[in-house]
């Protein structure tokens, strides 16, 4: 029991640090000293080092947690869709729109991107699941789903870089065009790829992260 | 005349620094102090700061220069090919193989990757040129070549990350499969995409960079 209580307290401390780090990221305060983050989280410096070795590690965990929350939102929005290709495309299109909506989070994502594509949390495992569902349903045709996921993940990151470098580019149009191109890559016929990547999107306005 | 001589000397100094940095990169000595690099290049510390503000800037220039040299090799190897889709695929397949052949260069590439996709030197402008040639020839069908290039560039980088994370994966097979998937993305029919991405590759063994 005591051990359980200790575990719960540790989990709360970690969650407080992660939440504080997410706020620092959202505010673009990536250079804030650890002390400032622990003060904002209302935990001691020693507690920080019980959970993380460096600030980078905390920011990585904060990003992973934010992407996991966003992934849960994406999942709730695709629950009613029957077409597995539509599921993949809708989640991709909403993800691409994050770069401009949450630019600071996006920059941390670009900084950590390639590691996160291998994370067991967040968006990569969900994209993998969606690609595999569409393969099983015969909607996608690719020889190696992991390589298809590699192309998708690289595209999300390179899209973010492009959107930050070209602030005048329409992010929704660019994201939807890349979704269309990726659907062709995944084996969807060109006319269908276009149609699927232009459907009305649900709103994510109510969520914590977008 | 004197000014020309001064310019030539400055160019020689810069080239010596870039060459030295390429050797440090190849040896994985990314943490070497600037002094060690200038000594290896046989130039003074002051000369370094005439050309570069930081070591990162020098490494970035060294990488850009190495990729430009590799790009010239790729160009020499595609000179005889008639099919623009084949030109694109061959260069992509040789580029994907760089990650394992030159792992340290690849890691610097992954570190600098997204900026380099916007560089006017190296591989990005060549990939853009090849995509536009294939579009003009009616071999590729994409709505926005810059977005197609974004997918291609992101894929090269994410492929490198995958190959470093999975040392047992066959890099040639993975690269060729991604080339095939990207050809479909670019509008090439599936059977042709497969054929083009499996053709015999010329050797690049004699070159400086591969």
C-alpha cells in the first residue's frame, strides 16, 4: 500500500513536470532553465532528476505525451468511419495542420522527429495500425508497411519544415495534396486518392492539444 | 589582380577547412575542437572565423559540399539514360545506399536534413530538376512538384533513420522498395514502378564520396 502510494506520488510529480514542459514548449520558452520549469510544476529540483536526466529528455517526454493525447483525439474522430483509407487520410490531414496551429510543438517535433517515428506512443503506432488495417481490408497495397510508414513519417516532418520555411503557403492545401500523393503511394487509385483527401474534416477545436 | 589573388587565397582556405571537416565527419569525430580542425587544415584559428561562425556551420558546409560532389557523380551516371523516371529512380536508389556506406556523413545529414532539403546545392535541386523533367515528359503526374520533392526528401531522411535503427535490415532492398513506392506516388503505374526500381545499378565505387 505504501509502495502504491509512493508510486502514485511519483507519477503525479512526473505528470506535473510533463504538463509544465508542455506549457513552456507552447510558449516557445525552450531555453528556460530547469529550475524555472520545476518551480512552475511546483516540484523540487531533486524530483526532476528522479525522472529525467536532462531538459531535452523532459521535452521529449512532453512532446510524446502531447502527441499521444492528439492521437486519442484522432482516434475518437475516426471511430465512425467505415473506409480504412479514409481513416488514414483524415488523421494525416489533421496531423499536418498541427504544424501551423501549434508551431512551437511542431518545432520540438522536427527537432526530435526521427526518434519519435520509432516511439511506441503517440502518432507513429497509430499510423502503423491504420496502414495495416487498410492493407488487411485490401484498400492499400504496399510490400512493406514499415517502409510505407517511413515515407509517411518523413513526409509529415518534411511538410512541417516546408510550412515553417514558407509562411505564406496554404497549410491545409499543402497537407491535403501530400495526403493525396501518399494515398497513391499506398496503392489507392489516383481519382479516389483525390476524392478521399478532399472530404470535409471534423473539428478538433475542443481538444486540449489542437 | 591583388584582389583576385586574395580572393583565390580565401577560397583555398575555405576549401581546406571544408575538406578537413569532411575527414572529421567521416571519422565520426564530430566533437573535435575547432583548433584541431584548423590544424588539420593547416590554417590559423583567425582564418576559421573569417569563413564560419561556428563548427556547426563548417560541418553544414562540408556536408553540402560532399552532397554536391555526390550529386555530380549521380549526374554523370544518368547522362545516358533516356527515361526520366529511370533517371530519378537510379539517383534515389544510389542516394539511399549512402546511409550505410557513409554512416557518419549520413548522421550529419540527418542532423541537418530539413535545412538541406531547401539548399540550392547538393541533392535537393537535382531531385527537383529530375522530378520536373519527368513531369514535362509526361512520366510523372503530380499536382505540385515541390510537395512531391518534400515527400521524397522526407523519405530519404526517414529511411536513413530506419537503417541506423535497424542495422540488420537490408539497406539496398529497403531503398529500392521505397523508390518503388515513391514512383507510384509520382504517378507511375505499379508494375512499371516495380520494374524501374529493380534495374541494375551502375557502380559508384571510384568516386570520392561513395
